[in-house]
């Protein structure tokens, strides 16, 4: 059981060796039921750094339970001007 995780911009720095093209497969079988927030903790992304979560292409809450085969993307806050 695994999910594909994609990280945007500065969040990539939280995961050494992260490949921005391929993303990363995370085996979730050993963790039981995981929320998107718990998955972020498993891979080392601080909650305070996450602004948007997408699960299978849809904006989702951090409490969303991830399932085998899901695609999960994390985005930090983005500033501009």
C-alpha cells in the first residue's frame, strides 16, 4: 500500500533526496489509517509549513484520510506582490 507524494517549492527542502520530477512513493501499510497531516509528519514536513493539500487533484483538508494509490500534493504559503 503506497501513495505518491508531490512537494511544491520550499517543502522539497524538508525531504533530503526528494525528486521533484518523480515525487516520492510512501509505503503507508505500516502506519494504518493516515490523514494527510499524519502523512506529512511521517515524511518530515512540519505542519506549520503546509498551506494547501491536494488529494487526487482536489483541494482537501489535512484531516482527509489517504488511501492506497492516492496522489497527495503539499504546497506552502505563497507570497507575491
